């Protein structure tokens, strides 16, 4: 993908449980599983199969959240989340979302390191969410969160909720991207900072849910660096089956960045070879997937299929399908098993990565199987 696009959302800010409490809550998730990845096609070279014992079906994390009643219906809130690696002694390896803000009749306003709107839409409408061998977010090469971010969530009106968000430098500390562009910009002030503006309209009414998201980014002081993304997600729960899907349009100027610092005419080490773009050529990609969840008492069966359609490069499309199962031992403990497979065209190189954010775990192979257990608290 052209750029690890970031939008902003506040997953925990919409939690009624968090707002209803007046004390600090400790929460988290611990996942341990076995994962096997293998196979090659497209630009994914043949290599040894890879076995892993790690969080394979969901992200492991621990968090601290709370609210303070300020009177007149207004409350202060905070949420500090940290990723953990239960398979090693790495401890709190990376921050999750981190924010502080206010909530009341006017809505909710927060600032900090915030969850991505677009990333959240992928996880909301994919049966495998954004962490499993079956996830589709890893096919888009995106960040899951934005730094230096501010977001506003409106109250719900007749089922509609609006989120407006911005970030003054989506990828790192402000001023930290000076000189990294190709060609470089002057290393002073905020030149190079990657600014984001985003709007997400949500409709939720009984079994129907719809998200419409539009966002754009621009590197300050850098010509022809805008990137535009329009994402639509929807689901309907029929009771016997829940159907969902996402359609994504990504367009970018010729100097849009990949992962924050890599020019489009370079070759990305992760998901796709972008070499060979003509001078001034704009980027254009479409992503889509459909999914289904079928409940069977304490168990449910999951399935999804999606495609990446690259309109910039030839023979660079890819598809991915996945099937899986979940079994609830209790409300907080679940067993899982997933299988996924990717088919790359000649110039595509997507790999199996259980983490939708490719900056986390490394991708490997084009076939993946995982099984394990998770416990939330």
C-alpha cells in the first residue's frame, strides 16, 4: 500500500462500563497459541516453514482506565494500555492507546496516542478482527494508532454518531520526520510532519451497523504528498448468521510515503514491490473483503474472503481467504483455531501476519494455521 494510513478512533472511549465507574479499573487479555506458516507465491520466496508459540489469536495487553465525576454531567477519563508478550520476558513491550479527556452531554473529547478509525473499521467488520492469521488488515500495511492525536466523538442521535479527528504528526514525535523524505525537505520546524484529518460517520440500529470513513494526510512542506482514503464497512446480524464486509479506496500523489519514510519508487521489504512507478504516477488501490460468523451455542464458525486490487502496478493483485472456529469455555475464556491462505500475483508479496499492524510481528509464508486459548479480564 502507498502509505500506512492512519485514522483515529477511541475504542475504549465508547465503553459504557468505563464511564459508569468512579474508580480505576485494571483490564487486559492474555493469549497463548501455536502458529505455523509456510508456502510461497508472487514475490514471497520459498523458505523454511516457521513455528511460533506466542499470542496467535488476539493481542495480549494490560490496561488501566478510570473516570472522575466533575459534576454537572461532566467526567474526566483516561486509558493507558500496554502490549505484553506472555511467551517471553519482554514485559510491557509497546504502548497501546494512551489518552486523557472529557466526556459529557456534549460528547467525548480525548487527546493522546489514539486507535485508528480505518484500522478499527477493518477489525469491527472482519470476523477474525485485526489479530489472527485470518485478519485482513495486514493486507493493507497500516498503522493501528496515531501519535499527537486529538479526537471528538459526538453523542448518538437516532443511531448516528460522528467522530472527527486529527493528528499533527501521525507517526512519531512532532518535528521528527525532518529530512527523511525523498527528496529531503529542510530540517527545521515541523517540515515533514505527516498531518491527518479524518471523519467517521457511524450508524447502528439493532442488527444493522454501517461505517463511512474519509481521511487525508499530507506531509508538511512536501509537494505532491497527499493521500486520500475512503472506507465503507457494514454488517447485518440475521441471528443464524452475521454477514459483514468492507470496501476501501486508496489514492495517493506520486510522493506519498509508505510507512512514513519510504518513497513510492522504492521497494518495500514487507508486503509489496512498488518499484517501477513512472515519474509523477499516482497511486490507486482498492481493498475489499466479506465475512460471515455462524453461532452454534458456545461455538461459532468464521469465514472471510478478500482481495487487493492494485490499479497502479500490473500483476500486483492478491487475495486471501480464511476459516476458523471459536469455543467459549466461559464469558472470558475462549479456545480458537484458524487457517488462512494468500494468493499473490507475480508482483505482489503479501504474507501471513497475525498482527494487522505490520510494524509488530514479522510476516512469513502464504499459508497459516493457529490454535490456542485466550483469557480476558
